[in-house]
């Protein structure tokens, strides 16, 4: 039997140690059961903890990647939904183009269709710029690349796909094509109207135009210009014309008695009766006459009664200066027989020198002065009213007409000698002149005789989708119509603004003098585009009757220039590639980028006076710079670094789709619009297909990520999670051990009490 010790209870100590172990094990088991984890701290399983944490990182990464892919799908669905609307818009545009191509529609109907086309195009552009996901632009090209250029008005990038990044030097040259040329119908005067216009280009530096003819007989005439200081041809009076009926002995007046008039004038004298005793109607035996005075300033007197004296003389007073008109220069007047109504037109001219210049009208031979009207005003600017007095030798009718000479603003010297620019007076059925008003042109009356411009009519000039409205009214001249069209093209549409002034002047002009090529037909308005190719095409729309009146046809079709673009690295000058294109769009040289070049680049326009047409010549090679940076969308679809999927969404506005210039205001353009919309539909279909394929791919990616995550979680669970059944058994074991140890400790603590038995 062993000894009994009081100070050291080995059995109790040993039991206590086992109790501690049991309690520690119980505590670990309890923590595991409470957390459900086998590893609650590194002490539980150091290597297992490291493996578990790495797996947990993968699991959380896979979870986030799944969410990223789902967000990517949402982004792509947003873009695809927007493109679905673009598809719908394009389908409507195609339907409208097919409708506009039908011959049952009028020009006005097509303009209304064009209005809807314009709104649909505007919506495509709005969708392109406004479609966003989390403020990120999706359809304007930013979802593929960012770009900039040093010439935004001449160079434009259309982002199509994943791009080649870099700084590019573009060297552009062009071989001109040809411009569009149109002409109107031949305009003629309606019955009862008269027109006036120059028929030579020799004196257009002095004379701008002739206008406002009234009561002037048809024919060709000369307009003599006299400089300051020139004198009149003579200072006498002579008969210009006479109306002598059968049996009359009327002769030309050859003498003037008394002082000449201080101003040039006409004097018309007509027989109105005879004395009762003058049965033979002899001039010296009692003849009653009337006379009328027409002065250079347009003053026209009433008919003034006078009696022929015994010498056969009638005295007409002009500005208090006596002008005597003698019926006959012979002394024997008794043999002159007159008839009632016989009329004589006499001109009286002053020989005074001009202080500032003057004009006179003669026939083409320079004889038979028809209108010796002298202007004492300065004719270097403004206009001059020329009065035209004629006597019809067949009927005896006296006509007092007038027309206006419009001078060039820059005229300063006419010259010391008269010049002879020709002008023409035309009547009904004749070709209209530039100053003929629309109310006097037969084409502006419908078959029922109704004037189509009884109220002002709108005419719209188009260049692609850009338009400018002008208004025509009855008092516009045909020259003013050409001017309005010219201003619409240059100032309204901005075509040819950089062209020389001589080019601008010929963009739209009325042809009053036949020329060559486009201007060969007199009486037409020729409209020339100042730009080669389709980009310079001009279309005119308006009321159906007005369009029929103008009857515009294309006499020269536009042909696109051949544009050559060479691409080099802007920093190293290394050659990248080049191509020659006919539509101004460089494709395939810079990956993912179409480069659109303005059609005006590399081409200059001049006026070819030898051929009366525009001449387009190649200009010096121009250099531009383009900067492109990849900005494609990267979906991070993995748990680890660089596990990304890259995608791009191309630019989807009207420019990129090729419908920015869509026009349906006439049947020709409507037909062309159908194929343009078809190409746009194909582009959108391709982009939607690409987006749909990426969405499907992302859905597969999500499934794969979920499988990876599931298996990774299962593996990590086996490392870190607790087997509750096994641990419960362990817990029960340690719980029993703990309780047993405590009971045994209590027993061990009672053993030293046996010493008391010895002390009794």
C-alpha cells in the first residue's frame, strides 16, 4: 500500500490535468458546433486555413464575375434594345422611300414625306447620343474608341470595331469627277407682254441689265453711250416717222425755224380737220392740227390745238424756246394734200455738250435715230430711264414707251467714243429676257389661264437633307429667280462659299445670250453645283404647278471624285497603307475605323470662260492628323487578373449608317433612298447580331462561373466546414469525459481526508 500524502495529491493533480484536456477538447468541439466550421482559427488547421482562404478568394471572385457578366448582359441588352428601335425607324424610312418613289405623288406630297424622314433621322441621331448605361455612351462610338483630328470639318472617323490605336498622318489627294448641272425650261413671253435684254457680253462691264420695257416695239437696237463732255450729233429737227394716208402729199420736215430746244424732245403733229372752204384739203388753205411734246425726262404734254398758217408752219414751244416745225421746205405749199389723221413724228435735239454722259437708241445700222434721249445725271451708278417714242406708220398710232438701263456699280469711265452694245426687245412668244417679270412668262400660267403665282409660292432648294426656302412672286424677274436660287445655294446651303466670286456668279444664272455647253440654250436658268460628286447634288422642290413651270432637268450627272488617302504613322512616318475611294470613305486601312474625307478636299473650282462651265482641278496634296485610342468595353468575367472579355459597339448614327443625306423629294432620289436604307438595315442587323452573340456568350459564361463556384465551394466546404454528426459524437465524448473527470477529481480530493481516521 502506498503512502498517504496531504501536501501533494497526485491523483487529484492527474485528474485535474485530464479534466483540463477534456474541457479544452469540449470547448473546441463546442465552438465548432456553434460556428458549423471545422476551422475557426489558424490553430485549428494552419494549412487547411491557408487553402480555404485561397479558395474563398476564388469563390468571391467567381461570384463577382458572375455579377459582372450579368451587368454586361444588361448593358448589351440596353444597346440592343436601342438598336431594335433604330431597326424599326429604318423600316419606316424604307416604307416612306418606297411610297415616295411612286408616280402617283406630287412634289408637295414628297416634301411632306421628307419632313417625316427628317424627324426619323433626327431620332436615330438622338438615340445614338442619348443611349447610356450607368452614364456610359453606347452607340456614339465611345464604346469602341475615342478619336480626334486637327481638321474636324474635313476629316471624320466612323468607329466600326476594335481599333488600331495610334497617331496617323493622312495625306489626301483627289482626281476630280464632275459636278451636277441642271437647267430649266425655255421661258417665253406670253401674248401682250414685252421684254428687254442685252444680246452681247461685250459691254457687261458698263451695263448690268435692261429692265421694265413699256410700249417699245420688238426688234434689235443699239444703245450708244456718250462720255462726259461729248456733244450731240447735231442741233436740228428732222422727221423720224410719218403716217401718210392715200393721196397725201406729206413730206419730211427738213427745216427748223427759230431757236432749238434746250432739251432733246419729240414733237408729234397730226391733222385733225379742215376749214369748210378747204375742200381739196390743201395745207395752205385752212388746216387744223394738234401737236404733242415728249421731253427727255419723260414729260408728255396733252395734245395742243394749232392752226397751220398760210406758210404751212406750226410753232411748238418747248421750255419757252421756240421750235418751229415746217411742213415743207418748198415755197409752193398749195400742192400739198393732207388727210385727216396724217401724223408726223419729229425729233428736235440740242447740240449742247454733256456734263456727265448720256445715251441714245438707234437701230442696228446706227441710222434712224429712234430715241435721242440724253441723261444729264451721273450714270456711273444707279439706273437711267430711257424714253422710247415711236409712230406706227401703218396705223398712225403714237406710242410713248420707256425702259431702264441698270449700270454696273463699278463703272467710272465710258470712253470718249460711243460704243454699240446691242439689246433686244421681244414680244409675246419670244424668249424672255433676264428682266422679264414672272407675270409676263407663259410657263407660269396653267392650261386654264390661271396665274400660278397669284400668291407667293415657296421653292425649297436641297443639298442632301439640308434645305433653304425661297419665295417667288409675280413681280420677280427671271433674273431675280436665278439670283434667289444662287443665294440659296451659296448663302443658305453653304456650297461654294470659298469659291472665287466668278464661280459664285455662275452657280445659277439666266442665259440671255447663247453660249457654249451648259449655257448654249437661250432662255433657260442653268444651275451648276460648285462641288463635284453626289455630295454637291442639288434638288429643288415646291408646288407641283411651280415645279412643272420650271421643268428642271439634269443635263450633267454628278460623278464622285477619286480620293486617294495614304496613311502613315504620325511619329515614325512608317507606311501603313493607302486606298483610292469614290465615295470619300477610307475603309480597312486603319483597323476598326472608317475615315470620311470631305469631298472638297484636294479639288479647286474655276470658271472656264472658254467653255462656259466650271472647271475642277486637282489641288496640292493635303495632310491631316488623326488620333485614335482604344476604348472598348472589358467585361471582367473571371476570379483572377486579366480574365476579361473585350467587346465594342460601333457608331450607329445616321452618318455611320449612310442615311444622313437621305432625300425623297423626287422619284429619282426616292429610288436611291431604298438601297441606302437597305444598307443601313444590314449594318444595324450585323451590330445587333454581334451584340446578341455576346449576350449568349455571357450567359454561357455565367453558367460556367456558377459551376466553378459551386465546385469550389464544395471543396472549400470539405476543408473548412464541420461534420456535425461526427463532431456531435466528439462533443458527447468530451462532455462525458469532462463529467467523469470532475467526478474523479471529487473522489481524489476526498482521499487526503483518510488521514483524519489515523488521528482518531
